[in-house]
C-alpha cells in the first residue's frame, strides 16, 4: 500500500520562502559538499537527480512493542499494520528544475531542518533504455532516512535508484525499544525491495521501467548494518534468540525466524540482492552473530568502520565479522581513531548545535566524530562505495583497481611523471590527491580465506 507525495514538500518549501521573514529562515545545511581533498570517485556523476517521498504500509506484522517479553510458546502474537516512509533519489531528466530543499527531523525528533542538495524534488524521471540498479539504505538507531543523504544523493547521480527507509520505532520522532529494530530491520528491507519491484512494473509510477530491483545492493549503518547482515545470510545465534534481559533483547519467539541455518531463515534468501555495504554493523560483539553464522553471508560485502568504535566494537565486532565472512569476497575500510560515526552520518545540521534539555547532550554530538570531519568521511565513503557498487552492480571491472592498494594509506608512495602518470614505483592510493590519503586502512579477503 503506497502513496506518492512529491508535491507536499514543494508546497511547504514555497510557504517557507514566501511567507516567513528572511531572518527566520532555517539554516542552509548542504549535503552535497565535495572537499578539495576528496578522492576521485566522490565527485557527483553525470545524472541529474530527482527525489520523492513514498509511504508504504506493511500489513499484519508482529507488534513487537506490545508483545510480552516472556510470552509462552503457542501464545498468539499481537499484529499491526506497520507504516514505512522512504525517500527515493533517482536519475531525472537533464533539464529538470524545481526545489532542491528537503525537510528532515534532527536528533531531538521535534525540530525540522532544511537540507540543501542537488536533487530536485518531484523531478520527472530520466528516459532510459536500461533500468538502473537499486540501492536500499538502512539507517542506525536512532536515525532517519536522511541521515546518510549525502551518500544517497551522490550515488543516485551515478545511475542508481536509491531508496532510504525510515524504520518505524527507530527514527528520531518515533523512537522506541530496540527490539523493534532487532526484529524488523531485515523485514523492512525485504518489504521495501518487494514494493519497489512492483512499482517498477506499474505504468502509473514514476519508477516504471526506471529501476532494476533484480540488481540490488543494500547499505546499512549500525542497526541498519545488523539488518543488512541478517538479510544477506549472516543469521543469528541461539544466544540471540534466548536473550531476554538488557537493552539488546527481544520478546521470546520473535527472532526465531532468523536462526542461522534454520529452514525458515534460509527461505528468506533473496537472489535479487547482489552486494552490500555495512557501516559499523551491530551484533557480533553482542554474540548475536559469531564466526559460524558469518559464514552464511552470501554476497560480496564492503565493511566500513572506525578503529575505536566503542558501540559495536572494532576488533571483536566489525573486524571479527569481516574476517569470519569467509564465503564471499569482502573488504574492510578503517578510519583510524574514528568512533562509531565513521563514514556514515551527514554533518550535523547547524540547528543541532544546542543542548537538548530532554536528552541531556548537545545534539551535534549525535552526528560528530571527535577526530574526523563528517564531510571528509562522507567523501571517502562515497568514493569507495561508488567503486564497490560499480564493480558488483554494474560489472565494471575497472573499479577493482580502487581496492588494489597498499593496506595502510600512509605507506603509499606518491610517484608521478611530469604528465601526472604513475611511475613504476608509485603505490599511492588510487584516486586520492597527493598528501590526502592519510589515517586509513583498506584490507581485502577472498572467498575461502
């Protein structure tokens, strides 16, 4: 069930522009900044980008928040119709024009801010003979569909339809227990994939013949990364199913469907998903996944993490998961000294630099890393994501060279001739300007290793 709402935001933007004094206009928060030191593939692509909001209803889902934690086996689950809003960035007509402003809640779940980018709200989709690959984005806990908007908009400009989900009960304005995320992240991702697949065949939809849902990648951050790992084969342990106490737990019976190796879980495998990117995926450190369940991951995966992540863990968390996913080719990009916000979140809105009396912290801290600049990290992440998706969704073999690097960026040697061509002894990270590849590590493992 879906409603298309391309005009609502336009009307709101017009109202703001025409009826409110200039001095009270909201800040211009840019999501399209490409720094001078950004690596090569961080640049926007050739496609004009459109953006629209869609609203779906996932009917008859288990109502996790109203399920007894210690329900007895055989007791009926409560059910409800689960609302899911998504934002769609897509290739648009080259001469499209209109508003470039998106309206998003920031961390307090109350304050609406403007996000300014290159995407045109409600733009007519591009005419194409070949449908574009689909990329689904799944935010953290808490978060929303705009948290990774710099990456979403940028990727769409390179010939992808990008769909970012608002995960109900996990957004800034709907935040509730994490149990909903534990159970619903994978279900939300697969449901949205199904909905987009249907719209691609619907002549009344702007996505008609525009998107190829049979060629899909998923990008997930934190709890979105947890959901992504489960979606692509990294099922859960018995420990996860039995966990009833503490923050990271779910009512009895609600996670059984994701037990690694079980018949119910294997039935969820979706061959339309060809690859995945996970920022700081949750689960491994919490023992919801282990070295055996990780072997079930069935698509090539790019992991991105900070080396001092104190939320999901680095050595015992993300890195351990990366090492254990031995059935597939996979790479790990590490931001040295970065914490949990490595690479994924947008820069904090200017309005977020305020102490929240309800939350007890400056709202900017939700987005920031103490060492790295958000825009810098977004540029680097987008560079590698562009190469990864190009390799696995567009079968562009030239993208492999962006991963054929010396593991430690600081060890790379810049050696070019007067025409800018590589000398035989050049080992500098491909695509990075001189003196810019610093504080990073890129490691790759082949399936079977």
